[in-house]
């Protein structure tokens, strides 16, 4: 995946999380160019770092510790981007437009992808939902941030 695509995916993910967090005035966040910190009411923090070289989103959780997440497809038999079968998003139709490359692409080739733990394939929003519900009684109800990836791991949408 091109570096600018990766950075854009991270920024879009953080913007989505911030919209959900705004419903809870007791939670705050701080953002820099490379990281985002979610400040919990009891002073504990979630720290997210964008690791551009590895194209991963690293999370330091006060509950589960350090974890690494990559944008991976979720498919039949836990397909990865390299697999032949993947879950095709229902909204994909004939063609799309890749604004970064200024080209059209066949959208039927896209697979839904999510920020997925590199060890156990948990989706990052599921981890956060579970931890916030069990430790702070907060229902953040984060739905998985989705991207559409082509067969080469390039984000299309």
C-alpha cells in the first residue's frame, strides 16, 4: 500500500473514532501527526501510534497491553489480502474512482478490510468496545472501520 494511502486510512479511522467518542464528555483525546491518545475518566490512557514503515496501527491499552493491527481483509476462512476469496462489500458496483491516483478501477475486485490484530485477528474496534464496556461501563458501540482493498493490498475506498 502506498504510504499516503496508509496515512489517509489512519486519519480516517481516528476521525471516525473521535465522532463516536464525542458522545461521552468524560472521555477526551489528543492527536498529533503520528499518534492519538484517548484519555479515560480515571486517568488511564489508550495510545495509538501510526507505524508507517510496518503499515500498522499500534495500540497501547491500559487493559490488554500492546497490540499491533494491520489492515487485513476478512473473508471465508479468515482470508487475508493474498487469498483468492474475500468478503465483497455489497456497495461495490461496476467502477469506482481512486482520487489519489486519479484513475478508475474495477470495484468488483475489492475486498472489505479492517484493522485486525496481527496475532489473533481481533478487530480493533471489538477490542475497544469490550474493554470500555467491561472496565468503564461505557457502550461506545464502535462499528469496524472498513476500507476496500484490491488484490495487491492497496486501499481503494
